């Protein structure tokens, strides 16, 4: 098989896209008056020094209220805001004021910026709050998105977007009516390896895509957790972690499925799965003949991987959906021999990349990459998988009414 250029250089060129994500155009255009620079100290035989461009001044950053102080907010998003160049946390909304005040002290948020849920609508009178980040149980996404839009705030909402397609549409309509951005927190679409891989796919470096296989599983413990309550979560393993498989195959392939077949299972007598499914297996078929076979479980040891098989090469990520430490490999035949290349890890944080994309779109009045329509399409697919599991039949899917994604983050920012 003949290649346009040596494979190693080809891979390194795509690694360059990882670095580019950490220095988008908007950052490069940050006010030079904030830059501190130094004269070179190395001889010309050494690589030139590279420095990060300065972030926005504090006053120029987009103020965001974090709504809900659970694990993802405390462990991932708040630390990611500390690395942001375009956003800042200015308020917290929580039902536990003691916890809220403790977090506020850690992040230099005034006590007046710590609100109870019953005071949520007071955000309308807080001009420094331009947006909210909603990290609440799934059944609360609709209410708190609609109320934020009515208060004149932009919304970054955790996935899954809601508990039904009808709720997703209400969220989209509310934000559109208010003239506010609605972005769904699909962090993987901003993650550096995923961006590298999708660029390779678009340039046909894997050849025509043939199949996608993925497993996303974890072993849930506490049967009282809200994710195991149907009224709060909408379902079990499918909307919580199976959605990663669905979104990944759609994002990477650029196609939308035309039919689905799914099955669900819960072990009889297991107290964890009295209300929601324990595991879900599903197949998605696409117009080109491309297919995806996925499995997701709440009772198997953690596994987060996918393999994408193309006509000329395959790519896999293992782990693929983790918060940190994802790994990407590409394998193809070169000079009659299998050659596997592991793409070196970047130093970027997917949560920070996502936050900065959201904030810069607000600053520039541009469409976000993962709007409400993206969340709605995943919900439509999950609804079809559940329908298939109930009926035991293949369910046909109509294409989405319009585009589900906005401008690419590495060009929009």
C-alpha cells in the first residue's frame, strides 16, 4: 500500500492538532499587554521556547454559576475552571450551604454568591453571572435550563440532556426564545485524542469506515444512588454511560443511524436494578453500510474502550471515555508489515477545553459545537433502543431535522 508521506510524520502532524487545541486563535489574540516575555537564553541549536498566550483579564472572563455540587462539579469542573483562559466561577447553587461555603472559600467566591435552590431565580439579578453550568440529576435539567434561560443566562448542561426527547425540545425552545446559548457537555468531543482521530478520519487516513465496537462499563455499588432511580435518571446504564458510545460513533463517523436494535437485562433479585436496567447491548446501522456494536453495563469491572475499523487501518482508544489518561493507537500495514503507533499524550484537559469553547462562543456570539440539537439526537436514539428492547424488533430512525453540531472547536475558538 502506497502512502503520500511516511506514516510517522503523518501521525506527528495529527499530534500537532492536539497542541493546537490548547492555543486557539482567540487565546492567541488575547491582549498583548498581559503577556510577560523573556529574551532567549538557548543557542539556535535548541528548540525555540514556547509559551502559553495569556488568558483574558479577569473582568473579561465569562462569569458562570455552577448549579449542583456533586462529584463531577467538585472533582472535575471546578479544578478545570482554574485552568480556563476565558471563564470564571462567580456563584454556586446548592442545597447544602455548609458545603457551598466550603467550596466558595476554596475558589474565592463570596458568600453572597452561594445560593440555595429556592433562590435560583435570583441569578437574574446577578449581572456578573452570564451563564450557568448544570450538574444536577437528569430529571432536573429541563427545569433548571428553562429557568436559566428566562433569567437571561446561557446554559452549559451535563449529559444526558434530559429524560426524553420532548424535554430536550423544550430546553432548546426556551433558550432559543431567550436568545441564549445552550450547550451540552460532551467533553469527549473536545478531548485532544478524539479531535486528532476525527481529523484523520475526515482526511481518509483510515480509509472507508466499516465498523465500530465499544464497551463502556462500571460496577455500581450503592443501590440508593440517584443514578439507579428511574424518576431521577430516566434509565440505567444506557443514558449514563452508554450514551458515550452513541455519541462517539456519531461524532467520529459524521453519520446518523437509520436503524437500531437493542436489548436490556437486569439480574433478578439484585437490589441495584429494581428500577433501571443493569446492562444494554445495541447495534446501530448507518446509510453507508457502516455499523456499530456496543455494550454497556453497571455490573462489570470498569472498561472504557472502542475500536474503529477502516478499510486501510484501525484505530482504538483504551481507555476511551475516561476523564484522564485516554490512549489512542493506530495500526496499518506499511511495507508488508503491521505498524502500530501510539499517539503521544497531550497536556490539555478536556474539561477546560470544553469550558473555554463555551465561554469564547459567548464572548464572540458564535454558535457552540455541541448545542441542544446534539443532545436531542442522542436522546432520540436512546428512546429507539428502549423501544427495540421492549418490542424485540429493529426500530427505524428518521434523520434529524437539521444540523446537530456547530462549528468545530479548533477553528471556532
